[in-house]
């Protein structure tokens, strides 16, 4: 093997992602084996079974907690904090403490879990002792507190013998011994090949069965996006905290109730006014680059002093206003209240904590105090700032574990872990407020709400729990139509904010244009949208058919226009468009504002035209769900009809531009034995009268699922349109032919794909319904020569005998459509280039 090939093999073998994937599989196998062993033991031992049932202990949760406890100990023994000889310092313990326990070098046992691990967990690590000395193992074991080493659900571990096979733990230790455990969770660029706490979060997703993971909508957010969301949240928070000031008002209103709009309190005669003391750009520079700037600054000063040329004229890399208001900034960072209402395995709380620590550490150069250490900053943030909830108890366990492990990295001495029992909780944040509000300003709301809410669509919700869906619908005004779970999570998140609070969510891009999200878009547009980032082109969730966006908003009106950003990768911006708040409030479709500047300008140009719905008699769905099922029952073969009047059944798969594929390519929606399905007039009477009239009318029939609009002109009224299609009716046959040409054109295809990109499914298909077709920008036919030409070309296209002739006709129609809509050569090139790109 050549040297470059060998180096590549080594690099591929030991990359962080390779190690992570391998660890996931190993961990999952251990979990499944452990869960199976516990379940098997419960069938044999009635005492343990009764105790578990009485306390509500579930086998999967017990197995996940137990593995998490063992993993935590691997991090501790890496620090040398386990098995320390009496009288010696922390950090001097053996790095193979757990293996020594298993090998009976520290204490005898019959059953490893019952005689060794349970006492270690629930006695040695969970109770205070003089000098932390533990007699059973004749060594120092730290008292940790915190809750991780408490019996799950409070089961009686002392009087309940759980005699799991020792070989199971031998296998667990053998697997974990293969890996290097590190407690560092650094910024996204850190690529140390080791098992760190972040991996445990990703393991959590892996441990959920496929159906359960999809049901709960759990997907892990990449580090780069977590950091971006955390940093932007802090910038917005500091902007509000430092720059929104109470100001006395002249002629205070009398007998006027508190106004949410003006933020005026008549009892104090003050109003909250935005007065910029620290520019937002300075705050962004501080949060994004403060740590690096501080390092460069320290290096420059030391170098200048060493060379004896330091004159005091050195220009600081930290903005002047950051140094000037360092005390206020630090206090704001210390007092921030943060909530993740769908905490998962804790990526966002850990990310927020790291950003707070990094920012406060930068301020050390301008503030005194011996306690200004990374450890103290972390502990303070965990105890005072961070809250979270999740339905999955094992996720909550891992979130707590990650926060606790973050304290270990910066500490050489042992201190009890902060108790997170009332701050990181198992509960449903959509149905209440599960946090302790006895202190901690919380009754006023949170400063920051940040989350990756579950990705559960309406169909999954109905299958999982229809009653729960109805309950949420009764609580949230945003739960309209065929809503997904992320909709009510946004609604809840906004309600959790205080009057100047910031929300950052990563959610499906359906928010941008889906009809069911119209109500939540209205609620969002009444806030201040800071930024929406579209990650649809970035492969963010490799295991999910989900195209995410990140939305950031605040409740205070900063009088700034939102940025709509398109990302080509997780950290690479493709385009950044500024749109007025009023535009987003008035427009029902936000999707059109994402793309290049040229694309957005063209879509806005088309938006100035009136909608098609204003010019035709009717645009409607072809059949209801119930009617579609009835069609399946009454469809019959052509040979059985005889002379009776009948209609050909046409559906999405039987429609091409200008073509009916009836009898050639019937869809699976129709029973396979019917190659040419038809419906008799007599059978059609079983449906409502209107459907029979629709079948006999001339009309346009549009495929319901395609990558562009595919439209067929039923000139004679001989087709019955199926469920997955839309129909357009009008009294003017010429108008229908003209619209058919527009629908099948490249221009309208471009408009559809750019305006409803967020509605795309796997493979780039869009569900084209009457909602989208009603919005088509329309140039009326009138008596224009070009419009007449389109009508004649459409008629020719419908009777074209071969694909070559049809392609020529379609190209001619495209050119006429461009002309009618007044497109420039640059705009035409954009459309045709976009189509080529989509095909590739």
C-alpha cells in the first residue's frame, strides 16, 4: 500500500465520526442486551417485579439509566477521581477503577450489580462521608449529589435483590475500555477522536426504536447550528438588556390601563424605549469573536512589552463599548433565564452554558474577582439560568449528565453537583409549566426560549393519540387545519417569553408556506422576526426526511427588518434577503423570499399581478376523501358499460403536460385489474350531483403530485378527475386553453417551485392543490395576439403525435409566456438555468 493510501486509511479509521458511529452501535447492542436481561429477570423474580410495578419502574428506562451511570463513572475514572487512596489527592485514582472492582481487587462479591454497583451508586456516590472515605472499597469515593445516583423512581435497592448476570457487565466494561472518554464539549471545529458527552446525546436518538423515534420526532441538531442559535439568542438578549431603558414620558395618561402596544405603565409614567448604548454589531463581535480577539490582544501586549516598544497606543480588539459596559454585560449574562421546552438530550442548554462561560471569561480582563473561573461560571449558569423539560425520562437523564460532566472538565477538586430536580424535568411543557417558579423572575417569563421541537406531523399524531391532539387544539389558537406539532410548540414558546424575550427554534420549513401554518405565521408576524435561515439545501438531518429552518424572533419591537437567509451548507450562506416586517405580515407565503436576490426580485415582480382565482369561475379539489373511496368501489371495466354514457377516470399518474395517459399508465390508487377504469353515468349518480356535472364539463385537470404543474385540457368533458387532482372550470373554452398553456410553462413551474419549496417531499415532488393554483400570478387573455397564439399552440399540443413535435410546441409556448409577462433576457436565463439545475 502506498503511503498516501495508508494515511487516508488511518484517517478514515480514526475520524471522530467513524468512532462515533461505531460507539453508537456498540452502545445500542449493550442497551438491548441489558434491557433483555432485566426483562428476563423480572419474569423469574416476583419480588423485584412487584417492586418495579409499585414504583413505576420501566425496563427500558432502568436499562438506559444504568448504562448512563456506568458511562458517567468512566468519565470520573478518567479524571482519577475514583478509588483514591486515603490521604491522597483527587486525580490520583486508578484509571481502571471499574475493571478493578469487577476483578474483585477492591472487594469480594457474588453478584456485581447487586453487591458492587448498587452500593457504589446509591451509597458511596450519593451520601456525604468524612473525607469521602468509603469503607467497603477501602478508598475515597466522591460525594456527588445531583440526582443521577438516586434509585430510579425511588425503588428499594437495599431490600430488593436484582441478580443480573455478571457476564453482562463484563461485556459492558470490555466495550467501554476500548474507548477514550473525554469530558470536553468544545465548539464545532473540535474534532478530538474520543467519546464525549455530546455523543451520549446522539446515542439517545439511536436507542429509540425507529417507530418510537419517528413518533416522538426526535432528531439531533448538528453542533454548528446549535452554536449559531445559541450565539444569536445571546446577542438579541444582550441587545434588549442593555439598550431597552425605562424613560419618563410627558403628559402621562390618566386612568388608562397598561398598554401592551406602547409598553406604557400609567402608575409609574415610564415607558420602555430602545436607546442604543452598545451597538448590536459590537455585541455580535463580542459573542462571535470575543474569545479569539482576547487571545490576539493578550499576545500583542505581551509581545510589545517583551520588545519594549509598548507605548500605550495599542488598539484593543474588543469593542470599546463592550469594555465600557463590561459590568452590566456580565450581570446580564449571570442573570439570564433560558428554557428549552423540548430539551431532548440537552444540546441547547449545554450550548447556551458554553457561550455564557466563553463570554463572561472574555470580560475577566476588565473585571476583578478571584471567583471568576470557568468552573464557577458553569456552575452558576447551571444553577441559576438553565431550565428544560422533555417527555422522555432517559433524555432528561442524559441532559443532566452532560451538564454535570461539563463541570468536571474545569475542576480539580470535588464539589457536590448542583441538584437539577426542579430545573431539568420530565414533563409535557405543552400542557403546563413544569418548572419551579418559587424564585429563579420566572413568573415574568424567560429571556430566551430555544429548542428543536419534535417533528411530528398530523397523521402521526392522530395515529399516536387522537385525544391528545384534540386537547392541544382546545388550548392553542395556532392549532388550525391539518397542523403539525411544531406549530403549537412555537405558540407555547412565545407564551413563555418575557416582554423583551427571544425565541430561537429549528423547525420544519413547512412553516413558510403550508396552509395549516397560516395561523402561527400570523402570531409570529406580530412579534419581531430577527432572522429565518433556510437549511433545506443542507443535509442537516441525515436520518429524517425533514427540511429544517431556524427562526429567531423577539417580543420587543426593535424596528428592524428581518433577514431571510438561504444556506447551502450548515455554515455557508447562499443568500441574505432583507424583507420588511409589514410584507411578511401581509403575505401568506414566506417561501418566495428565500433564494438569490435575482430570484426573489422576479418572484416579487410576479407578486404584483393578480391571482388566477380572480379570473376563473372555479378552482377546486376534484374529490373528497370519501368520494375517492366511493370511486374505487364503483369503477368498472369499459367492456361492461356498453352503450351507456361513461367517464374515463384520470388521476395524478395519468396526467402529463397536454397529455392524458388514460389506459397507458394507471396509478396504484386504482385497483390493479382495471387497466382502463371508467365510471358509468348511472354509477356516478351515487356521488353528489355536482361531481357528475364536473365530469361532463370542459375543464383543466391538474396532477396533484409533481415537480411542476402538469395540466391536461379536457375539452369535451369526458373525464372524471380523481382525488389527487385539482380541476379548473370556466365558461370560456379559450380561457381554459390559455390557462393550460400558462400552467405547463417554465415560468409558472419556476414560480411554483420557488414559492412552495417548503412543501416539497422526497424526490422534489410538490403536492399541488387548489390552494397553490389559486395563487398563480395571472396575466389576463384579453385580445392580445400572443395570447391567441398560445391558444392555438395548446390545441396543437393536445393532438401532437410524437414527443419531438410536442417539445417544439412547448418551447414556443414558453417564449410567448415570457413575452406576455414582460420578462427580461436575464430573467428568462434565470428561469431556464434554474430548471436545468433542478433536473441535475
